[in-house]
C-alpha cells in the first residue's frame, strides 16, 4: 500500500470514529496533505473533515460550546463573528474569559481605511519575481501532484492585495487557493486565509520589504495561526518573557558541527512547548535524557552540556502576530493563459500542398493504367492457351 493510500485509509477511519462519537469526540479535524517547500505542511490539502461539519449531527448549542472551548484552549486567537456572540465564560467547562480578551474588538477585515486607500502597491513584475522561486520549488518538491499544484498555486491563480494590519503597517499580499475555496480570485480575501510565509528574504520591516503569502485551507499540527492574522516584522524586537506551561512534543535531533563554537555538538532533544500566553513555540533545546520532571534553571536560554533548561521562554508571536484589519484588491498576479486558435495556412502553402497532391494523383493513375494493361495481357495469354 502506498503512503498516500495508507494516509487516506487512516483518515477515513478517524473520520468515521469522529462522526460516531458525535459531540463527545475529541477529534476536531482530520486532514491529509502533501508536504510543501522547506518541509512545511502548507500545500495542498487532499482530504479534510471537520468536527463542525453538518455530518457530525451537532445542535447549534453544542457547536457554540465546542467553538468556545477550542477557542480558549488555543490561547484566545481571533474570535470569528460567524461563530456567534463573543462569550463571557465557556459553556463546556465554565472557564471565565479574561476581561482583557473580551475588551479586544472584533474587527471587520473588509474596511478600507484612508491609509490603505492611499497606499501604492508594488509593480506586478516585482511580486511575480518573488513568487516564482517559491512556486518552482513547490513543483520540484511535489512531482506526483504537479497537475494539482499547477491548478491551485500557479501565478495565474494568485491574487494581489494591499493589506493593513492592526499595528498600522500596510504591505503587499498574495492569496492562493481560491480554486479549493470554490470562489472567484477577488472574493478570497486575506481575512479568510491563513498566513503561510514571506515571499523574499528580508526581515527589516513588513511594510517596506516583505510580501505576505496567504493560503486557503492551511494548518499545522501545533497551530498559532488563525484566519486573518499575519506576521509583521516592522516593530521593535522586544519579546515578552512567558512561562512554559506545557512541554508538548519532543523530537530527537542528531549532533552536528557548530561553526560558531568550532566543535562537534552531541545529539540533543528539540521540544515544542506551549507558553502562558497560549502560543506554541519551538524549538526549545535540551539534553537527550532531560524530562520536565527533572527540574529547571532560573535563567532563560538554551540548555546544552548538562545544563537544565529554563521554565521561561520569550514569545515572538506576542510581538509580531497581527490581525488583518483591511484589504484592498489589486488584481491577478499573472494574466490567465489563453490558448490561441491555430492560424490557417498561407496561400503559398496551400498551393504547394495542392500541387504535390495532384502530382501524387497523376502517379497513381499511371500505376493503375499499367496494372490494367498487365491484367489484359495475362487474360489474353490465358485465352490463347486454351
């Protein structure tokens, strides 16, 4: 059995389990996707089933309770207006929503502010040059589904926007995935998508040097991102220090030679952790045999050479993760490819073909006449022999 068919079979089994358990199911979403560029699971989604689908058989009250419970467990990401009224407490577990969270306004991402209206987008050629290396690498990394990627992610299926973030920055953005969303390109707004990456290498400021790429149907195993948020690096790098509340997942990494330390480093453990603010952070590095029950040290930083790790970690997302507050449509990233009708042959070409055909016909008539003469001769000889 191939990897893909095995994954699809497992997804079907988990979906059946989720549907059978109804409101009691702990499974919220089942996805099968192809891993993309730089080993990031961002493109494309081959199968998806959600706890919130009508097939789950939930009442509106159960859906709302589950939405609220998942929302506060994920660290109070953006509350979506179509989920219902923003809650004061969780109907499922009774947890009270902090007043600081309730005071944050739910901002519509369709408004165009005066700043956004005055902003000038970069030339389409500039955005095309930034998008081309990403798209070409995406094709190289996924040869088995090349046709799918060409339909979903080709420049002809991308749309350009100017977006404004809640920090005041305005920048160019590109959306992909309108085919999967079953809408027109200009109807798949950045607020309906999840931020996936920068286009380009600059980190000096989102409003001047970077282009944001938004994708429809994007998710990660340990997700910080919600629809309508993006990464803005145009700010002072003053990251708040947060307490590590959960050591979520551990992976063993091989040793390597450090150019900075000029020596070989031993294998180590890389952790994904959850911070007190609700954000996931990785990697947090520890010794191979260290576990949370072994204790921590007071200073923050990386633990190597037998040192205990810190129970604190600075959070990048609290500084750089910003909400999209407005979006202005610009146009397609590339013109759709139009197949040109075949040009009719010229008069000279038709004349040459006709002359060749007539010459061939004359030759065939001569051969036919010779065959008929030979037939008459043979018949005459046979009659004389009788």
